[in-house]
């Protein structure tokens, strides 16, 4: 089962001794692995902004850039002046006075996110994408096919998830035998990752591309596979 997440999952124990005030004590390899450009966006699908976590020292931690892009969608983050690890596997963003304006907590198997009523996710995102997919935005009919266009199955995603974060899907009767054997029945979202699952453990993971369609995650192995929306919103 594939999930989109930050490019490095850092064990909390590796950071406990180097909380927000211990910037100079962070292992350079950990710092470099965490640095990069990420989308910060509300979980409910509203627009977010891109911030680049840098490795230069700044007040309270390390420098970041891209704040101007947050001025309209997420004004509070337009004041961000630095970032740092929080000592528990997550990270924080601070204003020039070291006031914490966003606290992203570790979320095992999924992107880091805040604990607000409407959480913000910190996630690697395809270029050109400014918001997270939601169940309602992805609901509808999709075609599973090979990259060259060979159709394998069409299916309908329902747009309401249950308490476990899964929503029903309904394959059509035109699925090829290898897809039908998977008995796909539910789907879920994690950041920009989409996973189709059966009730008995079969699954196949996809990742969003810039045009809003999905390609099978490379970690899944096997032949390339795409999900193409049939009824674009």
C-alpha cells in the first residue's frame, strides 16, 4: 500500500536530543534529507502554498522561502521566518520572534499535519498542483488503463468516506481478468497518494500527476498503470 509522504521519515528518537533550540546539533544528513519544497495545504481541499525548507541557519532554526505565495491562501504562514524539528519527529514553523505559527506532527505512514480543526498537511506535491485531492473532488468515473491506452477496467468512486477513511468504489463489468481478481471495493487518499483496496487485503497504490490523473506508484512494481478520469469536473 503506497502513501505520499515527506521524502524522509525521521525516527523521533533521532531528534529528541535536538529540539527546536538545538539547530546546530542536527545531523547534516537528516537536515539535507528534510530540506526541499513542499506544499502546505488544508486537508479539506482548499488552496495552499509552496514553501522551501532550507539548510541555512536562521533565528530559531533554519531558513525557508516562498512565504509570499502564502499571503492569500494561508496568511499566517506568510509570516514564517524559520523552521526547525520539534524533537518528536515533526517540525515547526516560526515567525521572526520565534513564535510558533504552525506545528506539524508525525503521522506514521502519511504526511505530517497540524492538529487544527482543519489540519494543514506538509507534503511533496506535483508541480502545478496547489491543493490536496479530496473524496468529493475525485468522486466519479475513472478508467484504469495502460499508458499506451489499453483499457483494463472502468470504475466509479463514491465521494463519501467512512470513519476509517475509506470510500466505496464500483468496478464495471468490463474489467479484464487480472483486475477483476483483485476484487477492488474501496479507495482511500493519503496526501497525493490514492490506494484501491479489496476487503481481503489486495491493494494497488497510485500517485497523482500534474494533470490530476494518477500513475501506479513505482514501488508497486509490475507493468505501468494509469487512472484517467472519464468525467472531468
